[in-house]
C-alpha cells in the first residue's frame, strides 16, 4: 500500500515533519521540567509583543513551529496536509516556501500592530520601561495601578503567541483564490461547499471574534487575519493562477 505521504511536495512534507518533531519535543519538556507551570519551549520560542522583556528576534520565525496542544497542532497540520500540496504544486516549491513564511511573519507583525494600538489606548504609550520603577509620569502610574488596565497590559506583554495558524490562513486564502470552485466537505455540513464561499466565512468569523474580545478567548485572531491579508496581497502581486479547470 502506498504511503499517503508519498506524493506530498517537499516544502509541505518538511513543514509537517518539523512541526510534529517540535511538538513532541515541547511535550517532553512540558512533562519533565522541574516547574510544571513553566513551559520552556513556549517561553523561548513562542513570540511576544516587541516591547516585552520576553521578546527575542528569532521568535518571529520559531513561533510558527510551537503549538499549544494536540487539537492546535492537529487542525493546523490537517489544513497544511489538505491544502498545502495543491498550492505548492501551483506556485512551485521555492515560491511556496517564501509565501508560507511571509504569511507567518506578516501575521505576527499585524498582531503586534493591533497590540500596539491596544497599549496606546489603555496607557497612552506603545512601550514601557522594563523596570517599572523608572516610570515618573503620575498619570501613567495611576493607569497601571488600575487592576483592569494592568491585566490588559500584562496580557499584551507577557502572553506568548504560538502556532502556524497565521501562515495556514494565508495558505487557505491562496487556495480559495486559486481554486474558488473546488468543492470542500466541511465538518457538520452534509453537502460539499465551494471554497469561494466557505473560506470568506472563516475570515469573517476571525474578524468577529477578534473585535468581540470574548472573555477567556486566548486565540490571536488578528494574527490569523494578518496571515490572510498577506496571502491575499501576494497572490495578487505575484499574479498567481490555477493550473487546472478547478479554478
């Protein structure tokens, strides 16, 4: 019996392998580290707001290979496995490699942009001294002493973002633009739906959830939207077209 991985093009295949290996390493450390409440992989390789004391420049790449649990990696890798090969065959491996990482980097850049606006809205500045004792502005000190504002600012500065979802959303947008009439089977929907209908629904759902800021929702919805935006722009700028009559 032929392996289902036999016909996967090289970039998608290697992305699948690297993501799965990184996830297994993360699982090992999370179960064997001395402090069960500390995730060393997520802390080092997840990405943080650019002004966070925990931000490191390599994180804008490595965060794409760190996932927060079985469901997180399963759905991202399932999407990569399902839609990545046809998009890679259409673009070519070199262009697909660039596309994937540009979407991933663009996703986190867009997320940080939104976080920056949030910071400015809450405290009137985009950055804070890492040593809060250096703050001398009484108005800023008063804002940071407000528990609600402190919680919002703390979440921006110290909550890391992980996962390939931003790059995956760019991939989904590319697939929908290149093959809009290809029919997809969607969970809980008993009939196939064309890509040009279902993928915009995903984007609108992410926009709604991002703007809604539902309590307890830790998903970086604006990173997903950033990846989708970069995917749309690159398909247009590169003038990409489908290679068969499914488009």
